[in-house]
């Protein structure tokens, strides 16, 4: 399991934090129609042709993502890696974007404890919270493969994208990261977290993961994207990548 963070370099004309007026140039207006989904063997999957993402989108999946969120939070001792905690002061009116936020577990967790900041989630399907939704959160349906035209350049202090090896084809990473750099303000941070699908464990785990990696490859996905986060961030133009690894015991 690997998590990488990186900083967007400052340019000469935009040093320091943005003023509140500049923050207001962030426009959050476009909402696409919701994806209805296709049912296969009782599970509901998105039906967006351009996306190779293969997990379901139903309530069972939303529960799984919520549970997984708290597992990942425990594994990495919190929702933010230390360099992000140091650089982004969530008490101080930050704008945070979570790309592919699913049911919004990470955003809701942070939004509740940081009421002064604003938390925005986008996902290709609307599995967003409706009843428990803090006032400092908002959600939009968006396909990252089409970019994020609803957000102005330099809109966010922190951008997160988590568990996207099952979302992106190997050759879609750089374009996607470049779009995230566009919406991240100069000096802002990006945080990524990926599973290295080539985990080793008992015989069953080894067989399962090697089949999974082969299936991902047949769909154009890269099961080893976790190992490449730092170089991909650099290629997309971010600076000072920092990577943190956590071993997980498969099959125990
Ligand atoms: C593995 S889940 C991770 C969810 C969330 N980031 C988390 O950590 O719990 C991947 C998410 O990406 C969304 N997704 C898939 N393809 C997408 C796309 N092309 N654009 C935006 N979101 C997408 C899925 O609907 C799903 O919610």
C-alpha cells in the first residue's frame, strides 16, 4: 500500500495563500445527470462506457468503502500524511477536493472536524450522502476522464485522489494528474493513495492477486501504479514528492 503527496510549485505571480476574493473565483456550478447503472447478478455497476472502473456502485459497495476508509485511516495514522498536515491549515478556510470520492467517507470525516474549510467531492456516480451532509461539503457528478471544467484554475489548497488503479488505464494517469495540477493552487498539495495489487500472502492470496493484475492489464489498467506515484507526479509537474509505504498482510 503506497501513499504519495506532492506540492504544486508556486509561480512568481502567485506566491503565498490566495485571498478570500481569489478563493471565490472557484466556481462549482456544473452538475451532470446521474448514472443509473446496470445490474449484473444482483449488483449494480456504472454504465459509463468510457470508464474501465469495475467495482459496483450499490449500497453494499458504499458500506464497503466506508469500512475501508476507517481501515486506511488506521493504517496511515490519520486522514492526511504528515507533510500535508504541516502544509495545509484546515482551520484556516481551505478548499479541499476529493476526486472519485465515492460515498464521501474521507471528506465527511475531515469536514466534520474542520468546519472552517470547504470540502468538495466529485464522482462519476451519485452515491453521495444526502442525510448526513455537513454544510461545508458539496458534491458533483463528474467523469475525471473529461476533466474538471466546473472548477477554475488554482481552486484548491489540497486535492486528493485515492484508489484509482481500478479507475484509470495506465496511460490516463499523467493527463489526469495534470488536470489535478490545474485545479490545485500554486503551493497547494496533492495526496494519492494506491494499493500495490502485487501483494504477497498465502497461496490463495498470491493466486488471486496475480489473476487480478492480469485482468487489470487486459483492461489497460496498471496494477503496479502504487509503485509509480512519485515519478508520475513529477512527470505531471508537481514538485517534492514524498512517499509512505504500509505493508498489509494478505490472507491473514
Ligand atoms: C475504489 S473507489 C474509491 C472511493 C474513495 N476514493 C475512497 O477512498 O473510498 C473509486 C471511486 O472512483 C469513482 N470513479 C470511477 N471512475 C471514475 C471517473 N472516470 N471519474 C470520477 N470518478 C470515478 C467510482 O465511482 C468510485 O467511487
